[in-house]
C-alpha cells in the first residue's frame, strides 16, 4: 500500500536521539496506530510497550532482536517483529524509512 | 490544530540533504497538500514551485526570504511565506519540526 486513506495524522513529530530518529503518528478508524519514521545512520536501542511490527520501506540496517545473539541484516525493504515490553538494538547504516505498527493483543 | 483528520498520507518519505531534511506528504479532501517535516541543524537552500506557507511547529532557525538581505529569526513557533518559483535559505540551529502548506493560486 503506497498511501493511507481516511486517517488521522498527529501534527507534532516524535523526536528521539537528538532528531536522528523521528516519526509521525497515524491513527486509523479501527483504533489501531502506526508511526511513519526516519532513522539516520547510528546505533540505537529501543524499548517496546506493545508488540511492534517494523516494516522497512527503504534503508540498510542490522537488527538485534530480544533474546537473539545474531544480528539480522535488512537491505532495501524488510520486516521484523518485536514482542511487547522488550528491547531491541539497531545499527542503521543509511537513511532508513520505516512504518511501525503497534499490535495490542 | 493538533491533528489532521480524514486525510490521505503518502507512506514513503521525502528525503533531502542526505536525510537531514525529511517530510511526509498529506493530501486533503479539498485537493490541497501539505508536508510535515523535520530539519536537522544545517544550512539549506530550497526552491519553490507553488507558493509555500511554512509553519514552524518547534525549532530555532533563521530564514533568508527571496529578495531580502536580512535574516529572520524564529525561535520556538513561527510562520513565513515564500512566493512560488523562488529560492530561500535556512540556517537551522536545532531539530526543527515544520508543516508546509502548498498554495496553488
């Protein structure tokens, strides 16, 4: 899907790591939430509340998922899932465009 | 207005200056268009096609509008207008969150 229709978009950006990671929040009519974001090159650790499905729209990054000892490499497009209440690490090599879906179960 | 409702949001980001300036495109039912964007610190020159109204949601930057010799300083929130088919310069001091409205006349 190349665009989201009939959504509510929160105007103010979410800003993390001095602006090296930023996103906008998108609210859907069914009550679900996504963020569309940009990550600049760098190493980051994130924590989840809800389960998250991270769709990489464009970029190059390595992901260390919780409980894993090996990094997963995504070049171009990709997707990974992070459980709720967990931490994961990213090594972002180039400007990376992502869409994060929050799954409340 | 803190959020836009019933809009279409283009999923893919617009990326400029190696990701130091990024935005997302928002389409409104009346046919108008805005972008919500982030600028990291740096010096930039932009060109317009349509007339643009730049609303600064949060940030600190100086603006040199076309034909002007003096820079305008915006700290926090602010707004400036750029005519169509023109160039303007920005000196962005801190991470700056903006909303750009494109005015077709």
